[in-house]
């Protein structure tokens, strides 16, 4: 085994990096993979609560980096999903406690025993972001169909290219199909056209996400949630399966909609 | 719904179209690190240099930044006006 290291980043805060990391990690593990999710947002720990593991933390990322514990001791086993692990971030330190080379060393140590290492990047383009992308084999850029999030995603893609980590792959999160049909939200197709990188998945807006986060259970384990299905599809694509995108339906609907009312397209 | 009717009966572009058009400009400026003002200055300078060598109609010259995928390109379309006289 030699894990693939994937960093999930966005530039802008609040677009769904942590939710995506937790859910893709859970879906990969449910497929029989051994997965570690690393929270690289030092000082603003959050992946633990999204995964519902906040009460199990003894050691964190900074403890492991500074040698106060062995790396294994900082890996928290998920309550429900075998093969899923969390390395929590430190809450009381700042982003300078860890360097990019610390992250590379730590990931190299983990790599032989895992299938996937997912790194949840902090927002911004400073030290925390550099730490998160340093060990990455590939980068996933997540954005919302909103002007500020798309702009920041474009900036991040430029920085990833400059670091020679490839252009990355794109997840469009919180797409509201109804608003797209009413032409009040940029479509997934337009976001892909603007950012010009490979699309990995489209996650629809879904109130169930808030509910499952309240409960500390990843939405990708919920068979009745659209967002959950979208995250499971992303994991399947990462595992090499070809799964059709949501926007095929979206375009079909849009076409029908515009032909009924006779208003022109774009 | 009122928003939808507004769009149906007016020529105002939808907010999604406005967002896309604004983003197209902002991304080009971000990627090239050229502000719209700097781009205007570049065009003026370019015209000045060109007119030192050839006779051009400044109004007919088109200089635009375009993008294809993640690549930006400065495209100048410069029609040369009239029969040219050798300058030296």
C-alpha cells in the first residue's frame, strides 16, 4: 500500500472544504479503503466536530510533529466506519507551529499503511495553505457558484500551478438547481468554463448537510440525501469509476424550461 | 417569480449572466496582474509605437486580452490604412 495524498483547498473560507474532506474520506473508507483525514487548519480545529470525534482527541497534529506522541497515537479511529481515521489539528497553537517540510515528513511516514490521505486545508493563501499543499500528489479545489468563491478558486489554481502541483480538479459545492434554472446562479457549466480545470463533482445545495453535521455523521453515509450521493460519486470517480455528472440533468431541465417559455438561451 | 417575470419582459441580463461577465473580466485582470487602467495605458503606448512605423487608424485598432482555458493572450488587430510612404 502507498497512499495517494490529496489536499482539499478553496482560497475562500466557508465553501465546504471540511465538509468535503469528511464526506469524501467517509465514502472512500466505506468502499473498503484505509483513509486518514488530516485537519491542517491549526488554531481553528473543525474536522473533528464534523466527523463527530471531538470527544476522542488525546493528541493532535502539532503533538505528532513536535514528538510529544507517536504519529499512530494522534490517529483517531472513526466510531462507525472501519478504515477511517482523523488526525486533528491543534486548537491552542498557530499555523507557524508546523512547516511544509514537517507535513511532507509526516505524510511520508503515514503513506505505506494507507490508501488515501486527505488534507483539509485552511482558507487563505498563507503558511497554512502552503503546509497543506506541500505533501499533495493532487489537489482538489472546491468552490461555490458565487462570484467571490470562483474568483478565489481561480487565484488558488494559479498558486497550485506555480507550485507544480498540477491544475487540480474542481468540486462545485452548494449548487442550487432551482436558482440556476431561474438564471440567478452561475451554472456548473459556466464555472467550469471560467476556471478551466477538470470537474470532479457537483454537490447540490441540501439542508440535510446541516442536520448531519449537527449530529456529527457524514452526509455521504445517508442514502436519501442528494448531497450525500454527490460525495459518494466523487469518491467513486477518485477510485477510477466513470460516474455521470449531475449537470446533465440540469441542462436537460434548462432546455425544456427555455423552450416552453420561448425565451432565448444565453 | 416576480424576478422571473422581470427577466422575461425586460432586456436586463439575468444576475447569473452578470456574474459570469463580471468574473470573465476580473479573472483576466487577476491572472495577468493588469488593471483595466494599466491595460488602457498599454494600448495607448502600443498605438504610439505602431504609428511611428506605419500609418494606422487608431479607431480601427482592436487590442484585447482573451483567454483560452487557463491561458491568456493579448490580441492586436491592426488594419494598416492607405498606401504607405517609405519613411526614410
